[in-house]
C-alpha cells in the first residue's frame, strides 16, 4: 500500500506542476467518479482541466489528443491494457488503471496500477480509489472527496465488503465528516417502493404493491416510512422475512447476507447515500449522458431529477425482463443463456439473475444486433470458488469465432459475428465445464 501511495504522489506532483490537465476517463460510474474526484481536486488548486468520457482508448482518440495543445494527459480506468494506443500519444501521458496491466514502465510517463504494488485491483481499489489517493496527495484537505470515490468503488462492485484502499478511503471520509456509516438494509427510499423496485437484491414475489402492503401489514410495519427510518424491531422483522423469501427463490447466500450491512450516508453530493449516487450516474451513462453523469458526480444538483427519471425507466425495464427470465432460459451443461431485447440492460439482468434466481451456472445474456451479437457473462462468488474465470472463457471463445471478449473473472463481455453463436456457445460451454470441474461428458 505504501508503494502505491508513493506512486500516487508522483502522479500528484506531475499534475500540480502543469498548467493544464487533460482528463480522459471511462464511461462507467467508476470512470466518471475518477474524473470527478480529480477534477474537484484540480479545481481547488486552480489548475484548469478538460475532462472527456470515452468507452476505450483508440487510435482515433490518440490522434485527436495529439492535435490538441495539452501537455499532460491523464487516463483513468483504462490504458493498462492498451499499450499500443498509449504509445501513439506524443504527450506526457499518465495512466491510472486498476485492470490487470499488460506492461509496467516505458509506455507512459507514469503508470499507476495497484497490481504492480501487490494490491488487488479487482477487490481492494478501483480507478476512483486511485484518483482519490492522487487527490489526497495533491492536498490533504481533499479527504472529503472520498465520498465521490466511494460511489466509484460501489459502481465496480468492490463494496461487499470494502477492503484495502476502499476501506481506507471510507475511514478518511468518516474522519472528516464526509461519510457516515449506518447499519441497515442496503435499500433506500419509501419502504413499499424500495421493495417493489429493488433489483439488488431482486424479490421475485414483490412485484405488486398489494403484496408488499399485505406483507408489511402482516409484520405490523408502517408502509409510508422510509426503509432506513424504520425502528430496529421492524427492520429485524423485515430482514428475517426478506431473507427467507430470497432463500426460497434461489438467491445465493452472499446475496442474502449482502442485503444487510453498512450503508454510507454522504454529506457531499446531490443525494443522501453513496449507492444512490452510483445508481444515478449509472442511469445517466446508460442513456449516454456522460456530461450529465459527470456533473452529478461533481455535485451539481441541476440534473438530479432527470437522472432519477432515467433510473426509474431503466429499473422498470430490468424488472420486466427479470419477471420472465426463468421461462426464457436456454440450458447448456455448464452455462445458461437468455436473449434480451434491450442492449443496455443485458449485463444488469444477467448479474441479478445469477445472484438472485438461477445461481447454479454462469449466465450469458445475449443481445442480437444486425451483424453482431453482444454478450454479457456473469457469475457469482460460489462459481468463482469453483474456478470460474469468465474473462478467459469469453476471450478465448470469442477469439475462435473472430470476435473479441474479456473483462473480469466474475463479469465479462464479448461481441461475436451474428452467424457464429453456436460455435461460440459450444466452445464456452466446454471451457466453463473445464473451469468448474465438470468432467462428465
Ligand atoms: Mn473500474
């Protein structure tokens, strides 16, 4: 950890000694909060910056950056896996990424990646946490920015539980009063709504508001109260009932235990809880409103209502899809697949289903476009323990059919040519059987 902070300090020094910083970050909650954390720190130092949110570093992007008059460019949440593109940029490039790196030194001016310092980038720190370390090295007063970075760690699902740098940044936030830790259900808002719209976890039998009201009445719990404002007695009763419900519908043990735990109230930012901030940013990115997402992460309240509207809309699509997921499943020996109608929800649906409904096998969610099939693959902790590595399975299987794929062991993506689905599925099924130790033919 010490070494990682030392490297963050080098990046901080490189930034404060320049008069303009060009920030390029990834288009997800982690990338956007990374940019917001650093940009806030730069603003406080009166260092001008320009931030752009992109999907991945490309030759086209490199060309554009070379034409600009920036001296210093910082990449967040990307770059460790794209040395070729980084090399094309003839400026001072700083790469800050937590994905497994394909190089160490010699490609960019500075390369901050936890994997080089014995820190796990999949569980202990995301790009936002790295951005936070840099911000804190720029000025110790930036500890309050931990609440933005926390939303990034949550976005990359590194909060169950928070460990390593992530837990350190929360401690910093608590120390300066930017974050308050509460114990409770990891849901927010009015109890009935919170249960009806919950996707993390997803309650199969709480689709109708009548069912929920009946349940609450039976438990003698007031329906109009906020879920986190319930008395301890009511919360305990509710948690017991909900846990049983999840168990019955097939949810993993981790899903059930994760429903309860630390929740993080943030005292900086346009919403009350860190999870809410993550969720609003995600809602914007799915609509490709990256500027809006960034402005929310930068503590601008202007777009919150719109973002909440997107969130609601998106949530409904997921709930509709989940409702029929069990009927739509195609079963292979070591993998399940489903077809989804909306591209933007395929990852979310797969991830919820494999944790809350059908946990026995990894789940691939397929979106069939005109010439490509986009695939999101999701697993759960139990499958990881058995040896699941979706990143490898997806990249190898996609390669074979002339597509491309990769990601993390628990969550991965691929795109493949439209006519290659059967070959792809045969291959990935075979690889997954191998990984999961299913040796029977
Ligand atoms: Mn990330």
